[in-house]
């Protein structure tokens, strides 16, 4: 029998907890709950810990961003944050310290379940590769970091060094939203962080080279936040 995926839901609002728990359990997830930051940290540190965490940022004791920062010291468990509408800076703050994705309140259960499925599919790809295993695959996209090659299906894609760095960084964390600042500082250098127009231009060029039609969601922009790379057939 396949083990059930364990999801920890962290929120201090009873109505949201009730809705989210019911929605997840109806899809055969094993659900645990925590109503504050310290209980969340304890639950994540437990054995066995959760496979996925759904974390509200507005907690009564420890700020949700601080919870992400602390647990990232020892685990790469996928974390989906819940934020209030209009709090883009909070999303970016949480993503910068290691959260993977976000859902904005008010949200629908189908939307949250879709994000959980993405996290579930990609959590096995979270391990750091060794130097001789520096090949990332996201659907039919294959990035070979050691040989600096990119393929989509059976076709080689010729990327510039910056384009390659952009795609390789996202491929390293499939399904995870990386902020503009994270991408710029990793690919362009630590002195960058606000030049989001670079990313828009490069993303447009990369999509053209991938030859993806407009309805294919592979290199996905999160307006005001960042980018993520998805398997267009399983996203």
C-alpha cells in the first residue's frame, strides 16, 4: 500500500482550518494541524515529519516568515504560504527565505489542491545534486549543468549564458517560486536585485527558444513576485 502524503496545515483561524483539513482529507491526504508557529516548528521537527506544509503567515506567536527561516535551517520540506490579498511584500519576504509557493486569501480549495499536487510531485527533486549528477529534468526539459546544454524533447536549445543560468536555477527547484531578487543575484550577481526588466526580457526570449505555444505553462511569471518552472503536462 502506498503511504499517504502527510500535510501539515498551520493556521489560527478555525474556519480556514476546518475547510482546508476537510478538503485535503477528502483527497486522501493525511492531515495534521498546528495553530501557532512554535507548534508548527515542533511538528516539522517530529519524526516522521510532514511531506508538505501549508503555512499561514499571520500567526499569533512567531511570524510565519520567521517560521520558514527557522525550519529552512534543517529541512527542505515544501512550504506553501497563505497570505492576505494585497500583501505582495509578505509573499516576497517568505519566498526569499525559502518558501516554495503561495496562495492568496481568499482562495478556493481547487487552487490550493493544485499547489499541493505540484509540491507533492516535486518534493523528491529537492535534494542537492552531486557534481556528477548535475542534470535537472522538468517534464521534457533537460538541463545538463556540467556540459552547459539544454534540450526540450528531442531538440537542442541554444541559450546564452544568462539564459542558461536563469533556466538552470529554476530547474534546480521545479515548482518553486523564486523571487526576482533571488534570480537576479544568483544569475547576474550580488549587486543586482531590482532590475526586473532584465528578467521579463530574458523570459520572453527563452519562451521563444523553447517554441512553446502561448497556452503552455512552463516558464511561469508570478507578477510582482518572481518566476517558477513547471512541467507543462503535469503542472
